[in-house]
């Protein structure tokens, strides 16, 4: 039986992405470090809607990305200050991160939620309510 998924938009958001490069052998250490410092710190901030730590091996190195989602630019300013385009480096980053971009990137984002669609749910949506 094929699963039917229904998409629901939760909210619009601002995506903030940081990118760095580490040596491949340090990848497990940098992921742990970034998770405990940068990602955890932003997730505790007012106005943060979530975050993802991404990595991949490429050309003998490890690329690392942190994508955080925010309610607004104002919420980001409350976390990083007025210079929202500057990366917020943490103590210890220099031990693992060998390549750093001078700025972070921003994206318009929509947070979506997928739900399994059931026949009962589809029926209740497609049938008009007789009491209306």
C-alpha cells in the first residue's frame, strides 16, 4: 500500500547558513564541537525555530554546514548582534576548522510538516459539514 503524505506549511522563517572546512580525520570531533557549542547555543536562543548540522566529505576534506531557522532577522540580531553577516565563531573552532567563509548566508525558508494522510482525514476534508 502506497503511503499518502499531506503537506502543511507551519510558518515562514529566515534560514542562516554557516559553512566551514575541516580535515577529514577531524570530522567526528568538529561535529561534536559544533553541536555542543554553536548549534546548541543557537537552539536555546529566543526566536530560534530549529537547526541542522550537515557534513560531507569532498576532495579529501570535510565540509560542514550549520543551518538554523529563525522567526525573524530581529531574532537573529538578538542572538549574534547587529553584524548579522559575520560568523559567530566560538572558542575551540580554530582547532578543527581550517577553512572559514567570512560571511554567513541567508535564505527565505518555509517550515513544512508532512503528515500521513488517512482515508478518514481525506473524507472529513472533502465532505461538507451539514451543520454549516
